[in-house]
C-alpha cells in the first residue's frame, strides 16, 4: 500500500464533504427512515448496500418485501469500491446503510465518484431503529380515533386513543416527543399512559411522558413489584374513560408473557393484546426467567380468556415479527376470530405440545433484556447513547 | 504489554477509528504491536476493530477494560 493511495484522496474528500455540506461537487442523496418506510409499505424495490460488519448485518437489517442486499463492511472498502461495482444493479435505487451514518456517507461518496447515483440512510440504523410511523387504524364511536405507531425497524407497536381532545397512550416507546408532538398537532391532551406489561425488549417511554404531560401512568402491579417510582396500579376490570363521550378502555388481566400482562378492550371493538398474542405468533413466557411457571397462565389466557371474547374484536398487538404481518396501509391488525383459525399458536390442542413449543428451542433473548427490564423498573438510568445500544437489534418477544 | 505505538481514538465517529488504526498500523513493521484506546461503551468500534483485524490478517492479542476505556493490542500481520 503506498502512502498516497486512492484512499487518502477519498479521505481528504470525505473531510471536505463533512465540512462543506452543500458546497460539495458530487451529489450525495439522502434518504430518511420515513422515506424507506414508504418503500416498505409500497413494496417498492430497493438495493441496500449495508456496510456494517457481517455479524451485525446477520443479526438485524432493514426488511422489505422487495428489498435486496449486499453486505460488505466499510473497512473492506477503504481502498476503493471498484471491486464491488459489478455487484450493484444499475436499474434500482441504491441505499447505503451503516450503524450511525458516517461510514455510509463515505461509501456513498465513493460510489458517487464512480458514477453511480446512490443514497445514504440519514442517521443510519440508529435512526431506523427509532423511527415511528403513525397509522390511523379507525374512527371510534362519536368522533374518536385510534392510531398505531409502527416502530418499523424494531417491530414495536404502540397506540394512541383519542376522544374529544383527550388522549391515552399504550406501550409508548422512549421516543416520547413523537407522541407528545402528535397529540399537540391533533389538539389532544395526554391524560393516561399505560404499559401492558414490564417490557424486556425496549425501553418504555410511559413514565417519562406521564412526567412531562401530567398524565397518569398505569402499570400492572404484579410486574411492578421492584419499580422505584410511583404509578397507578392497573388491574382487571379497571375502566378508564377519555373525552366526555367515554371511549372505554377496559383492562383485562391476561398473564403469560409476564405475570402481570394486561390487555385492553377499547371501544368494545379493539383488543390491545400486548405481548400475549401477535398476528402470526404468540408471546414467549421466559423473558422474566420463569417460562415453566408461566406456561399455564399463557395457555389459559390464549385458550380460555381470549376464547370467551367476541371473535369480531380487532387484535392490535404490541409487536410484529416479520414484514409480511403488515397490512397494505402499513398497520398491523387482524380479527380475533381469524387468529383463532389461522395463528398456529392458538391451534395446539395438546397441552404438552404447547408447553414444549413455548419453553424449548426459543429464539435468542432480546439484546440486553435484563438491563432493559431494570431501566423500565427505574433501577438504572442509562444515558441516551447507552439506551440506544441496549435496544439495538430485532425484538424477539414471540414464538411461532 | 510492550507496544510500539499507542493510538487514542476515543470519541471519534465511525469510520475514523478504523481509518486511523489502519494508517498507523501501515507504518509499523510486521510483528510489532499497536495499542488502541476506545471508549468501552462504543460497541460499534469494538466489534468493527475486531472484525477488521481478523479480515486484515492482524492478530488481536489482548484486550482489557479499565475505567471506561477499552484497550486493544493488535499485532501487525
């Protein structure tokens, strides 16, 4: 390698680019997480050049029905991109991604210099993991609405129920400004914030939103035995109304994923199932370390408690696992009756087979799930960078 | 650990930790050891340095964490 390599020249350019954005001679296109989300929803084609290291890529990547991929770590491209030019299609949009943006800017720049028209992902996978896309699910009785906030990169789903200028949030993520700004924009005051259970895969924004807005923060007491803060105990039969037309939010004790897991029936039409029941999978009982103890609870919730509910209820879960679970409008929902027909986890007649499905051969546990639980209990207070790092990767709250 | 050079890349954003490491290791002789210091919380740099060393034929001979600083010793291949 001579001292004045091609790379050094690129590097100098890279620094110049960093210092003179806008004045750069070569066009580098930026794509935001919101724009990538639209491509997922519209099932568009996109060629993703992911320049993170191989293990990070294999663990977690941007998923789309018609996305194709090439994974070459950026540190293998420091001498130039000539060797991979042949592997990059000329007829597709090309998006370069990395962990935080820096390396993808560098590689996108090199590809642009080589004559390609490419985009880099603004904020990298960090931004992708944090992006929330609000989707309106339905109008409610007397003018209310229910919105689903799709955390597309991580598969987390949270909800805002609105009626007559008042809002309730369910399973809010730590991107608290998104909900607060959204409520402001639609002219609603956040009155109640619920967590269906103590989350193990992501850091809850519930407590922080309640502090910022003066709302009441509700948690199931059986999940909250170790929390360090005050909360309102959420128990079976609790009935909370918002707006003076009383949109009903009815709590339904549904243990199994955790001992305290609670579902909600909203407006007698929607079943917010938390991490108990998903569209194409069911909750796993092991993330608080008690799989064997909680299998019976999970079975009873899914096969008895939920069975007694109307099959017409629309199930709105707290997660999706795979991109195929998204409806055409980007939302994730299905009729309870349909799930009783089609969801494999609801159709295992033999109890011992069910027991082995949910306790054996489980997927790996979510990244840093113990630390995430402790954060949600208020026991530790990691800074924002640490929180991001703890949440990196896919959610793994389900068994199929 | 006897290292020929110490490189501090604490606080640098990707791709700079590897860019600098690569440059400095280029100036060493084969068999010489470079010590690299990063923030222990910078998981990205940590993983990338290990993967880069492996792919470049260098040997990651030791790493240790002390007071929030992660030190790597890489022997040039």
